[in-house]
C-alpha cells in the first residue's frame, strides 16, 4: 500500500490508515503507512514487537523521534496514539465498507475514523506543515482496545531505558464533546477489577439445614459495597464500585450452590491508590457477617492508577492555543474511562486532545473532514508554540 497524497494532507493519510484492517492485535500494514509518512520528515523509526507475557498476544509498535536531545535543545514533545481498532461487527449493518474509507457529503467513513486514526493523521500532517525544528517523538501502539499489555506501557518503558525523557505528551484520543477543542482531558480516574468468592456447602434445597447457602451472604455484600465511596475531589467525581457479574454455576433448581463468585470494578479518583482501595474493600467485607461461609477477595490484573496532570505548563499553553483558535477556553475534564495516557503519566505530564467521538465503536463510524483539518491546525499551532 502506498500513500496517495503527501503526509501534509490529513484526510489522505487518514484514508490510508483506515484501509488497513488493524483490528487488535492485527497490524495489517498500518504501521508501514505511518513509517512511510514520517521517514521523509526526518524521523528515525524503530519498530518494536513485544511478545506476550503470561499468555498475552504479541503486539507491533512504532517509535519515531526527530531532533537533538540535551539540556540546551528545548522541550521534548511526545505524541501517543493507537492504530488498532475494535471489530466492525456485523458488516451487513454498515452502509459504508468498514475499511473502505469512503467519503460522502464531506464525511469520511470507516472503523477508526474517530477512534483514533484521525488523531494520528492530524498530528503527522501538522508536523509536516511546520519547519523541522525542535524535539518531537511519536509512540504508536496496536494494542489499546484490548489487553493493553504489550503496547504503550512497554513502549514507554523501552523509551525510558533508551534514555528518552519527555517534557509533555499529547494523546490523540477523542476528547472533545461537540466541537474540536471544546474539551481536553487532563487526568483520568483509576480502574480496579476484583473478584469475591463466597464458599458455602452444597446441598439439596429440600434439606437446607444440611447445606450452607452462600447466596444470601453474596446479596448482603453486594448491597453493602455497591455505590459511591467518597464525595469526589476538586477535579474528579465520586469514586464508584459496581458489581458486574454474579455467578453460581448452577443450571438446576433443586441444588443449593456451593460457591458464588462476584466480579466488581471500581472507578476511583485521586483520593485513592490501588493499595488503599484494596484495603478498604477487604475491611468492608470483614465488617459483614459471613454466616460461617468462607470469603476470599483478590484483585484481578493490574489496576490503572488515577492521575492528574499539572494545570500549568503544557496544559495551560494548550488551553491558550485552543482559546485563541476557537474563542472559547476548553473544559478541563477527567471524565470517561481509561486510556493509554495512564501509562504515560508516570513519565511526564500528559493531556488527551482529539476529536468529538459520537460515532466511535459504532456502525458507520465517521468523521467530518472539516473536523480532521481543524484538529490538524490546532495541533500545528500548539506544536509551534510549545517548541518555540
């Protein structure tokens, strides 16, 4: 596949990216498109495949960098994005080919049009419209929509091991609400998954005195632990615990089950860490009557930590650039789910700045061409101001 127009045209580059059916973790040539766009701009490209750990799948990643490094060379700007997309689902429900990059009435259709190949195309096009000055790096993964194990987390670790130090980062995720730049995300809540197992004694429903039903205990725990955990903080809403599954594995009606398994997720603000949250959940469980059952709790996977970037520096400059272009200062948001910004926050301040995303993950995902060009202009204005 070859690019049909120069990288300075964000629509042409976005179309080429969409035509690559890069459903996680299949790369489908999408990183080749990016490499071909960046190489003429003077970037040094490194392709990295991180192999699966603990049974996870291998993932292809790309790191590109341009400009000298050192204490006298000015700030180092990082852009991060993902080329992988969610599956299109039932293709028959699409009016446009999911990977056809069709344009109709000034709108570009295709999976990844908003989430988030548009951000990548806009940033590369913005760079190509500016003089080749300053220190810029680009970290692209093909594993954000699924496990996120062998993608940005390992890419940032690798970059740090190579001696790269970043001063500010932009993640090109859809962050706007209605118009380009009306909202940027300056932080994210953390996310913790957990599993509670309540073990009783299996028995016949006609002889409950010979069994120990764990379901009533499970119901009490669900009622006691569900809901908000605090009153929120200055920049975050209240932390919230939700149970997502209740499983007894019992297909019949005349058996009291031996075990109930509860899955839960907590989206939490900056009042908590994974450690303090785990401790609070354990204390909540221990405060309830176990009725002689055995209750076990364990955290599932690696929790993502809450983070908030400093509101000065790059965040303030980006807000000023947006206000100068749009006439309105952007909302500084911490809403939504998680993103790869959580992996970057440990290395430098980070903000999410991208398009409105009303069609992301939907049938006939699409983006107005005017929005792609406006995001490109916004990125270009910020890059020029930040590296000046």
